């Protein structure tokens, strides 16, 4: 397993982060998985034994069941893991049971600590932006949690580029803890993060960790043809929930499957391998319903795409050249042809 520095912190995490969203128990998100405690124990142990030191969950996953099961699965190995959980989505019927108010931040943290059966959270992430609560209120509360020892590092998920810059400017002004992570969606079928989120994170020294790097399973190669779409999948049809250009996507998948055959690996490994070569990526959050899936994902670490294979996938999956990118790219191309750069 390879390890990478996490943003502007001194923390090192495995390139692959094990995602526990599939830990559902008997009353969890059955549309995601039906993982019981014994299976969760075995999968967690397998991930750790193969070098993973970074594990992710959230308070909303199966109404807290994921956190409870993960806490039990870690047991005495808790101290060896960079444990991440998230908060911010609605978790109850009360009017203040969601969002990023000081009240909710503190309560959410205490509730997660109890479910995870731990004294501290290594990395505590805002799960989604709150466009009502002042950012100062949220960051102040998170800073207090760090000072109290309940949280060691803070970050966010799904923030716009401008929100990253604004949050860290507020933190710097007040002498508070800065964000070190933005957990974002990014895959061969969705590279829009390259427009602003990834460049902003790089500029701010914020790590990008990636959720759904296999686009909800489509990049595993099991299904991608809209004419022969299976009925028992979490994503019911192309572009549902995880929107993407279906026509472009089918061309990308054809290349992924061909490259997988050439390297005698799975399409999932090709897709993960590609992302690990992209600028600004620190770790990929991988989920698995069984040991076979987990082992296959872990084997991504054992090989690398050639430059030619990477370039082919990069060109086929390129996002649309939107403004102001086409504007600056025009001048960059001209400057590069002159031997200089813009």
C-alpha cells in the first residue's frame, strides 16, 4: 500500500480509503447493501491487513448503523486508523436536526463519538454546505471541538471552490483550524471537479479525497450499455443519480474494458488506477459488499497504467471545455507554442 500526505497537515493516509457506507445491519440502507456485523468485522480486518489506515463513514449512513458497526469492527485496532466521519444532513425530525449550526455541530460530534465508541475523531467532515448558517459559526464550533480534543482535523465534502477559499480565509483571520480535506465526487465518467474544485483545493493546500470513484459501480464494467441495463442495480438507468454523458461514457467504458483485458486486471482497477495518477488526488474511497470486491480493489496498488493508456482514457473522458477554461486554454496554447506559458 502506498501512502500520501493529507493536504497541509502532517498526516499520511493510504491511497485507498475503505468506505463503510455498506455497513447496514438489519435495518439499514438495503438498496446499498445488507452487511451484517460479522461481515463488517471481516471486511474491516481485511482492509487493515492489506495496509489501509484510512476509513470513512458518516452519521447519516443507515441512520447511524454504519458508525456503530464500524466502531465494533475496529476494536483494539482503532488507534492504528485515521477514522473519518461526516455530519450535516438531516438525522431526525427536529427542526435543528440538520445543518451546520453550532448546536448541531456539537451534538452531531458527541453522537458520532458515542456510536463509534471512541474518544476522538481523526478527521471530521462537513458532509454538505449549509447555505443558511454563517460559515463563521460552523468553523468556530469545529475549532472548539479540536481544542477540546474531540476532533483532530477538520474538512468538508462537496464544497464549491469558492467555499474552500472563503472557509480557510475565515479560519486564518480568526486563528482557527483550517480545512485539510474536501471529499468530492470524481471519476472517469465525471471530471467536472477539474473546473474549479480541484484547482482551488490545490491552491489552498487542501487534499481531495474521492467518493464513488467507480461511479456507483458502472466503472466496474458489469453494466454500461443502456440497451441492456440490469434491473437489480442501485443505479436504475444510465445517468440516474450520477449524471454523465451516456454516449461519451460508453466509449470510455469500451476503452476501460479493453485496457483491463490487455493488463489482465479488472475494469475497476483500471478506473481506480487512472484516478490515482490525476493531479490533486490524495485517496480514493472504495466500498465493497464482499471480500472478492475488496480484494480486487486492493489489487489496484500492484500495477500502473502506461502513459499511453492513461492518455487515451484522459482524452476520451475529457469534460466539456466550458468558460472561462476555453478562453484561457486558447491563450495557453498560443503561449506554449512560443515556448512560454500564460
